[in-house]
């Protein structure tokens, strides 16, 4: 079930085929990073990646997803609303925190850059990793943020991801995906 905004009601929420492709790209990106970092014996970068993922799954999710109107739904952001509802309780009567969005941006920066730094000497893993990271980045903005009708309302008008999507794609949904 998607969030209850009029856009999701009209279009049925995220396209499951596109979401499977996005999740596959992200999973492959993480797999390439994980295998490459182990083969390179880049333990510091691997520790940073795991720590950043652990932090991303807790604090920003509590400050964003647990307070979002899409909590428990299959949202455009890799179904994080649904996934988060499986391990964190909903927080009622609280506004989504822009501090959480800032922490998420910092954490995602570490998640993306730690493997790139750890793999910098091994182009066999670095090049595929960077290509997959770029695909993950552009599918987030091109699918999730671009097609969320709410990307310029409420707290999402200040969301760093929604701001980037509006910069590249304009104020809202142009086509149904």
C-alpha cells in the first residue's frame, strides 16, 4: 500500500517493476562494495560503511520515516516507509525533523564515499561501484523525488533530496511511472 496522498491514490504509488530494478541496483552496488572492500582488505572503509548503514537505519529513520504520513506504506524511497515500520514504531503528533534529513544526507554521503575511497586502488571494483552508485543516485531523484506529488509541500519542501529533484526536474510529477 502506498502513502495516502492524492498522487499515490491516482497512480497507485511506486511502480513495482521500477522499484525491483532500483532495489536490485542498490543491492548490487552494496555487494560490489562489500566484496571489493574485503578483497582490498580496506577494513576502515568497510567499518565506515557498516557503521553508516547502521546509523542510517536508526536515527534518520526515527526522525523521518516514523513521523511521516507514509509510515508503513510502500513509499517511493526504496519502500523505506514499509521497511522502517517493521522494526521501529510510529511516532504520533511529531513533525518530521529536518535535522533527520541533514543526518540522512551526511550518512548517505558516507555510505557512498567510504567504498569509493576504500576501492580507489582497485579499478576492477571501483568502476562498477561508481556506475552503480550513479544509477542509484539518479533513480532516487528521477523516480522517487520527481514523482512524489508532495515533494514541494510540508516538510518535503525543505528535504535535500526533494530540493535536488526540483532543481533538475521541476516542481512535480510530469509523467506517471
